[in-house]
C-alpha cells in the first residue's frame, strides 16, 4: 500500500513530525510518501495557485512521478486542513487515483464551518 500525506496552507511535509515514523511502523507493508503544496517546503519557490483545482493539478503531476518510480500498489491519501480540500477535489476530478482517503480538520464547503474545525 502507498500512502500519500498532504498538509495544509503554509505547512510542509516536515510538519507531519513523528507521525510519519508512527504510520510507517504501524503499517509495515505500506510506503509513506509526502508532497508539499506549491509555495511551501521544498516547493517554496513555486507560486501558490489561486484555486484548489490548480493545487490538485500541481500535486498530481508530482504524484504521477512517485507513482511511476514507486511500488505498484494501491494508493491511499491522508490529508489535513487545506490539504483535505485539495484531496477532496482530487477525488472528484480523478476518482480512480486513490483507493481511500482520510480527511482531517478541513474547512471544505458543505462539510464543516471554520469554527467547527477548531
């Protein structure tokens, strides 16, 4: 199983902290992958798109490279905050890319209001 972790606005993959190690140890048959949104972390030099769909296209192009290089197993996503909004849009645009998704603390429209997320 391949697991993609996606953080939110102004966060980068380092912000997952020891969760990556915990997840890797909990699912030994899994391979954990992390991607930064444009404008954050290793992608800080890239302009941040103005739409969630553009963020999806950006991440998906990087994910396709991971997918080609990595083990040929099912993909699952874990996303938090704005990363959750990106993941939800990704599943809408490309429903066959991930077998499952876990969305945490997102303020996505029609799911919860920002004050409920806190």
